[in-house]
């Protein structure tokens, strides 16, 4: 139980790091955004979407969170890959991703795999 809670807390903390920078609205950031390429802007948006999904997965206590990889492209398409302990965990992860703001679609390649 302590290990699960520790892993969930660490995952949540790691997932929230990119959102901290995204939430800051300073003149410096505005200058960087307007003078840098569109790719930089998309990267911040994409990492924020990814972080939101990871945080939601952690809050749902999906036990195989460490084996679920989340990535987001510039168009808001989310890619879920890796392994989960059950089909129910996979379904929940897909549902969470689909319900996240700014997600346009979800590409799910998760597979069921029991613990080794």
C-alpha cells in the first residue's frame, strides 16, 4: 500500500511539473512564445495535455500506471501504449484520455499483461 501511494504521489508530482510552467502568464513567457516557433507553443500545449492525463490516471489509482505511456501530438491526438493489469484498467485509461480537455482523438495500443 505504501509503495502504491508513493508511486502515485511521485507520478502526480512529475505530471504536474510541465503544467506549472504552462500556467505561468508572465511578460517573459509571452515574449518567448511570440518570438519562438509554433513548435515550441505546441510542445507546451502537448506536454500540458499529457500531464493532465497522467495526473488523472494517478488520481484514479490505476495500479499499472507506471506501465502506461502517454504522449500527445501537436493536433491533440493522444497515444496510449504499454501494459495494464486488466481490460478494465485499459478502458478507464482510454476514457480518461478521451474526457480530457483539448484531446481530439485517442490512439490506444495498450495490452493486458499480468505482473511478472
